C-alpha cells in the first residue's frame, strides 16, 4: 500500500494542477499586458480579454513582511475596509473551511453613480510557507440585493503572494469584472487603474505600519 504521506502529496499536486488550469483557462484569450501606472512602488497593468466589457488589471507591489502577514491581513474582515480602496462595508458571510471563505463588500461610487456590492468566494491554495494563491469570484444568493446598490454579476481574479530573495513579499492582484448598470466611460476607465493602485498602496502602508 502507498504511504499516506505520498498519497497526500499526490492529492495536493493534482489539486494545484486543477487550480492553475482554472486560472489559465479563465483568461486564455487575453492580450499582452500594458503598463498603465507606475507610482510609489506600485505597478498597474491592463489588457483586453475576450468576453469582458472592461479591461482586466494586474497590480504589483512589494511589501516588507512575510507571506503569512499578508494572508492574515486579507483574512481579517474587521480591517479590510482600512486598506481596500473605497470599501465602505465588508464582512465575512460564511466560512466553509480555512481554504474557503465567502465575504460581502460594498464599494462607494461618486454621485450620481450607484454604489456597487458583491459577495465573493475566496479559495486559498498554499504552495508553500513562502507562496500562496487566493482565487476569488463573485457568487449569487448568499446576501439579498439592496435598494440603491447595484450587485456585481461577473467578477473573477486572484491574489498571488510570494516571498522574494530580499525577504519582502511580492503581492500581485489580477482581476476582471463587469461594472453593472450604467457607468460613465471616464469613470470605468479610471476605476480599473486607480482602484487597484490605491488598494495596493494602502495595503503596503497598512502592513508596514504607515497608516
């Protein structure tokens, strides 16, 4: 019989293969990334992908901390609104396990545009103590829709935390979403660059104690 530890390692290996296949297949028809903003140590890239109205973005920042510190910060629902840009409300809806969490968030929008909200499923995939993927996507039905707030119908992406040789953690966020409702083009184009920029800049400052 196979040793139980070998079986466990094989199961983890195939689990990671499935996870990476999902990530790759989700954005397989995408164009190359184009740098849209580079400021204060944060880089934001964008690209068009087939089947989405808005561009996909990728944000990159290095933070002086461990991977576990960034993970803990992301998991802490009570403080997410302190660094997630324009997030006026956020809380965990349901925790299935340490690797599967459902969270609600509401993002403030300038008048006369309605606020947006969504319920997000987070799936944590630990590669090692020095690397972690967190895949996320919107889900339906867990929280009733609110009057005067537009629920996001389509969103998916991932966080990637990986320790660098210098001892920092490189944080990458990739996301594609649909705004829902009517949004001025200038606001939509600005949001896919400025929102992730401020989120990553705030996250870096929050973790490094500059808030």
